């Protein structure tokens, strides 16, 4: 719950009267607003899933090849250390 919760009766929604239709620009704006909210929520869900899935994929492929991420990092550090 928010500390800044509104007290009292709710304010009526600002918009056209029930008999008025929205203009094409207003309809387009509403579609874009809904799409942005949906894409943002989808992004918050899919990005972590993709990152975790990518990590699992890399470890599975390296495991199938008989190595690990730690061994790869040690090998890279050995090559860098030998070149100095």
C-alpha cells in the first residue's frame, strides 16, 4: 500500500461522454498506450527467462563438450598471462 493513497471519493475518468466517439488519433493513442504497457510487462518477464535459459544452454553445451565455464576462463587467463 502506498503512503500517498488518495482519500475520499474517486474522481471521474476524463474522456469523452458516453455518446461521443473517440477520434482516430485518440484511438491510436489508446492502442499505443496499451501496447507499451503490455510490451513492458512482457519484457520484465521474458528477459530474465532468456538470460537464465542462455546460461543453462551454455553450461549444457560446455558439459557435452567435456569442459566448464570455469575451465574456459582459466584457459583465457593463462593465455593472457603468457602473452605479458
